[in-house]
C-alpha cells in the first residue's frame, strides 16, 4: 500500500486474527460514530462478491478479477489483459495476491473510489452493500510506530503486505515457538519470530512504517471494541442489546372479607 495513491488509483489473527470482528452488521451505525478526521476520504467499502461468475466479472467485454493478499483483506479489482495468456492475480497485482475465490468464505470487498468506470453503473444500480470505510490509525493509535502498548495492556502491531490497499492489526505473541530450545537463536529469522509481522502473517508482511510513504489504513469493521474504547470512540461500537427480563407477575389480591356487624351487649 502506498497511502492514498494506491487507494484512489486501481487500488487483514491464526490467533492474531482474533482482532477481526468479521461482522458487518450495523456497519452504517459504526461509520456514523467514527471521528471523520480519521476516515480516509472516498474510502467507502462495498461488497461486490455477488457480481462474479467464478473468478471473473464481465462488463462491456472486459473481464475483471478480484485479487487479495489475505482472506479477510480488501480486494483489488484488476482487468485482464488481452495481450497475455497469463492473467493470474500474482501477475496482475503482485506476488502474494490470488483470486478471492481461493480463500475460505470468499468475499470481494473493494474501495468504491477504486472501481473502474465500466463497473460503477452496475454497482450503483444494484445498491451494493456498504460494509465499512478505511480508517487512518497511523498517528491516533500507532503514534507513527510499528508496535504500541495500549493503556489496557494490549500490544498491537499494524502489518501490511506490499501493494495491499489495507493493513491488519495483530497482537504479537509474548513467546516464540522456539523459546527455551537449542534453536531459539533462529528467532532472528522472520518466519520463526511470532513477535513480528512476518512470523505472524507470512513473509510478505512487514510493519506498516517499513514501506515508503505507507499509512496504517484499517477497515472500520476490523477495529476491535477495546481499541475503540482506548481511543474514546465508544459510540462507534454497535451496542449489543441486553436480553429483556420477563416481568414477574403480580401476586393475586386476596378478596376483602366483609366486616361482621358488632353484636349488641345483652
């Protein structure tokens, strides 16, 4: 990801994925509660999964593919080229990307502003479901760093794959797999280091600030409720209604006994 250039041009825990909510219910309500100064302009996210026939979406004789680097990540819509027989996502976008259909529970969620002009009429006419927006957490949460410790004690990393349009919040592990063994020095190798992005999510991931000009853009529906509380964005969380308690029936009233008349003294 390269900041807004990637977003506005044809522009993600394993245990660390526990950060993800995977719940778009009440997305509109969530968006209303987020401070607008942290919402990336023109970053409305829409789910266009239903428009695809297998791997491709055809509009005006052009075939499009939805490419992703992470099962829950943001998709990139790319047109196939007629000049080559190789139109895989890795060739169209970059290494580490593949069609959304290859992930479990396949979904193609993309930035509305990044949709090709030929696809826009289809999305507009069918009222595609809005599932979120991109939120810039680079400064307000991450403080410009790769890892922060929140006031509630939770450690958070913001990780990004090269050319990915959105970042992923992860919680680094306190211990590595090889701690206490003769091989613990191998922790310096990224894939073994479960305290770093590469070891948590794969070799294509690095801390967001390692990429030149990058920002920590996170999908609004992926920000956990406890982080919303730390940021004092509590009203952005969708309240969970408490179950109604059944009313206790009032005890039946006892009938009033009639007053017996006083007998005169003989």
